[in-house]
C-alpha cells in the first residue's frame, strides 16, 4: 500500500530517489532533500536500514572507506538524533565509486531450486568447487538457501570454507546494525576470492562544504510560512524518471496516485509517524471502505485543517506534479547503463533476468 510522507510523496519513491541522487553524483542537496524527507516523516529505522542496504549493494565491495566509519556516523546519529551526522555519512557515499555487482546478484539472478539441504558441510564443499568455476548464480542461491535454514551454521561453515581456500583470509563477522546477512556475506566472499572485479583507484575524500548544512537548515526552517504554503516552499525536487525502473506501490493500487494525493491523502498518511501523532491528537478514526478520516465533531475537523492542512485545492500544478507525475517507459538496463561503466561479472556463466521488475 502507498504510504505518503510528511510532504505527501510516496515513501517507496522517496527512497528510490535517494538512491538515484547518490549514484548521479551531481547535486548533493538533492541527496539531503530525499533523506531528510524520510527522516522528518519519522521513518528513522527505515532510513538507517536503507542506508545499509545501499552501502552493501553498491559501495562495500571495494570501497576505500571501511565499514567502521559508516558505523561510527550512525552511532553518533543515534546518540543525539542529529541529522547532520546522516548528512556527513551521505557525503561520504556521494563521493565513492559505486559498483552494481552485488545489486545484480541479489536482484537479477534467476532463482535455482535445490533438493532438501541436510548436511551443510557437503553444501560448502560444493560451493568451494563452484567458486573455482566462477559460477556465481548457484553460489548465491546456495548461500541464500542455507541462510534461510540456519544462519549461525551457515556462517560457521562459510568461515571454515574460507580458511580452507586460504588460511590467511579474514573470517566473516556479521554487522548486527543491519538486519540482512546475505549482502554482507556476498561482499565478504567476493572481496576474499576476487571474482573478476576491477578495483577502483583510491582517492582522498573531501570534507563536506558548509553550504550543504546551510541548505538543510533552510529546508527545515518553517518560520513565517503559513501551513497552506508549506508545500510551495518545501517541495524542492520532483521524482526522477528512472523511478519507474523499480516496482512501485502506486502500481499495485486500484486508483491513480494523483487520486490518492488529492482526495485520500489523510488515509494514506495514517502510518507515517509525523502524521499519526497529529491524528492521535484529534483521536481520528478511519473509514477503510471510503478511505477517509473520521473526526468526532465538525469543530475538530475544522481545527485540524487550520493547524495542519496543506490546502491542496490551492496547490499549483507544478508543485503537485513533483510527486504524482507519470513516468515514461524505462527498464533496469537504462538504470545500469546510466550509472555504471563496467559490469564486472562473468555474465556468460550466469543467467540474469533483465526483464524483472525489482522491489527496492
């Protein structure tokens, strides 16, 4: 189901645009805008999980920034809830070269079916032989399957295999700040065994300019702005056309996103922490059939609108368009070819589904 953010963008589309703005590397204020939209909507846990997801899918493979630096920024953020720590972290990722190999492996390899796995030791002997043949598809599918069955045993047998390959290799240790183990394991494996990956040249990272912090302060400052003019002033960016490359919640809805935006926005904001606090203030109930908010008295409805309503009826089309625009047909290859010069995978030995619509 569509979930609308503080400024009435679809949450899943905001997250995708955060990824796209990082990979684009043209406008860091755009990165701040999309990440701040998630944060100030109240989705703190979702933002941190998504940062880790992006890190392991696009940056961890051969980044010259170690994981502990990312962890340090996130821990600093969690101590004081200061969003500037997230901005600093994003600026690190903004400067790094991105790689799409882990993303492709996790999202585009065709699934394989295996017989029931009983002995993990034998499975990892098979994986070891597959590594020598550079057959990534079955390697990935075996790891995915064993993790489903028993994560602890998978990690144990994986590390024994890594030591058999080379005793000097460092064993895998899970990052408990991120819930998903598979992308972490894949990054460790490919860094360890060097499957046809071209390493980037190391470069010194620049310190974030103060102008970006000034942009953020301006972005969140609502002093002297009437509630009905908030969207006029705070919707700085529109959705990227490549948003439609990914599976979107809007495509699963029975009504257009524009209809949701104009006529049912309160209903689709009810799970957004920023808005749920305001609905609780007025003890709002919900008509799930009509997808509308129910107030106990008309006076309560009037007060709510005076305090919080954006008055969408008076919103210029160019402002509303930024979140409800329709997209031209694009596919995952448009995304890959735009942001990545080289795909360092032995494609001939792996079946990749280029028609798959990816949920990200």
